């Protein structure tokens, strides 16, 4: 074949005779036979046949005896599968162990030890396979010697693969342990989150009615946020993961902060543009100004310049890092590490899930306010995902949330839109 000299021969070997090349099909260079002499290659070539297989065709079945054949993939793909039991139904099922591609060899184990094949090899797509068949050459002195040479080379190959398999198994166990740790950590987080949300929901019926969003936010949010953050601190501290896993790091603070500031400025400009459009196009916003502070009332009067106004601002600034700690470090980071799938899927699933919890913590105010908290939370989750920095997400939250509450009157917008 062309060449089994390209598969069986080393680059330094002499070129094969034209008749040999013309009667051959080119296959990838294979180091298994690279040290064979030209004479040995000439002896092997007559024992090589080619099979064109349709998708789904079994080449070698589990339990089937292999008296002396070696298979080399020329084109297509061949799956190696092993029979087992389904853990759910308890019925026999096939598990894919590996996928053979161009140049890969299979069937060598049963060739060497003469035992039935331990795996089933099936073409997953249309494939061409070279079959080196030495099963009928055992009684011939010359070819018997050739089979001994091939067997010796296969043993060296199997020994090398055994070492690789041990390394692969160790790496697999490390990944399994890591995944188990992720699952354990996420399990604790899920249990904690469900318990906190259940407790929060049960206590909603005991909450008094507040006259304004600011009253409710000022009176209840500190207690709820403090409860959530205190519950997550021991979970993170005992998780066994480094703090950087949860975004608690300053290693990349400069580029992370710069990215946070850029995204926050764009969001604030977009918010102001939307508010400006509402003021000039909607009757209910006709008396609203573009710059409008929070509705913090003292004895029926707005307390913009009062001490309580600045206390409310200080409380907000202190609670914002706790909110981001719960939503990003406590929920988003572990979920992202735990989930499977593409990078985009894992990123957005973790962002949406963490922001649903974040929005639910504002539901005691109103559904509209919870939605208003959810939307910028998507941005803060994205910033955290891009930078892996809790600081970056917190700075953006302070800038957007603080300016929205205490400078641009987001509570007034929420009340007018939900009216």
C-alpha cells in the first residue's frame, strides 16, 4: 500500500517499488511499524486488506475472538464501546470508551494475548479500515517470524499505553474529585439558599405596609442582606477552595476596575436616555425631573438634606458589597464551576440563577422593583464573569444603584411605570 511505507516505514527507508505503491492505498504514517526493514514491509503488504464500512457497521465485537488481525483507521471514525448496565433502568447499555480516528490502531490487545476482544469497535460514520491479517500465517516459517516481530512491537506499544492509561486515570480521578467538591459546595449553597428564601417567604405575611420604596428598602433590606451574607460566609470559608475561586482577589484589580467603570458609565447613560424619553413622551412622567433624589421622608417632608438621608445613603453603600458577595461569590461562582456545557451556557445560566435570587430579595418592596433590581444585576453578573473580581461587580453596583436611587430617582420611575 502507499504506503504501508507511509504507515509502516520510517522516513529514511528507501522508496518502495512502483508496483507496490500502485497497488496500495495511502494511509497515515504509523510509528508502530516504523523500524521494519523494507523486506519485512514487502512480506506484510500481501496480508493487508481494505474494508469500506457504512456507519453503524461493527468491525470487532466484544467477546469475539481475534486470531491475528490488527485494524488501522484510514478514513472516518470508529467508536470503542463497552457493555454495562444503565444506573437508572438497570438494563444493558453500551458506553463509549474512546473514538478512533485516522491513523489509530485497534484490536492489538486481542492480537497479542489471543483472548476475545474486550471492546466492540463500530464505525460511527462511513469509514475505511486497513486490516493486517496474520491469522493464516502461523505455519509459515518466514511469516511466523514476522508475526513475532509485530507482536513484540505491539507489546511495547501496549506497555506505553498502559503508562498513559495510568496517567489518564489519575487525571480522571482528580477531575472526579474536583467535580465532587464542586457538587458538594453547590449542594450546601443550594440548601442554604432554599432555606433562606423559604424563611424569607414565610415572614412576608408579618411585614407591615410601607408608604414608600425607600422606607421598605431602608427598614428591611439591611436585615435580609445581613442574614444572607452571614449564612454564606462559613460555607465559603470551609469550602476548601481558594478565595480567588469566589472572585475574592485583587490580582487583576486595575483592568477589572477599568472594565467595570466603562460598563457602568454606558449603563447610566442608557438609563438617563430612557428616562429622558419617558419624560418627553409619557404623560405620567411629565412632572418628573431628570435629576431626582430618593424619597426619604421625615414627618411627612422630604429629607434630602436631613441626617437620615445621608444615613440611608451610607447604609446602602455598606450593604452593596454584601449583596454582591451573596449573588456573585456565594451563588454565581460555584454554579459556573459546577455546570457542564459550553462556556456561554455555563456563564449565562449562573448569571441568571444568581440574579433571580438577588431579585427575590427585593420582592418585599414590589414586583416592579424586583424586576428593576434584576436588570442591572445581569450587567453586574457579566462583569463578575468577565473579570472574576467581586470588587469590579461591587463598584459597578455602587455606581449604578447609588446614582439610580439617590440621584436619578429610580423609585419614582418604578412607581410610575407600575401604576
